């Protein structure tokens, strides 16, 4: 009976690393409006 317990524990680990790459996507959106503000001030 104690043998089938460790089996379902393995497939649960690979599910965590998937949601990680979703955070770095929204980061490049903030640096875009930065250069626009600097240019307007110089004019």
C-alpha cells in the first residue's frame, strides 16, 4: 500500500515551473513610456 503513495507526488513538481515565465512578459511594457517622457522635456 505504501508504494503507490510516492508515485503521484512526482508529477506535481513539473507543474510549478510553468507559471514562472508569465511574469517577465509584462516587464518590458513599463520601460517603453520612459524614453517618450524624456524626449518631450528636451523640446
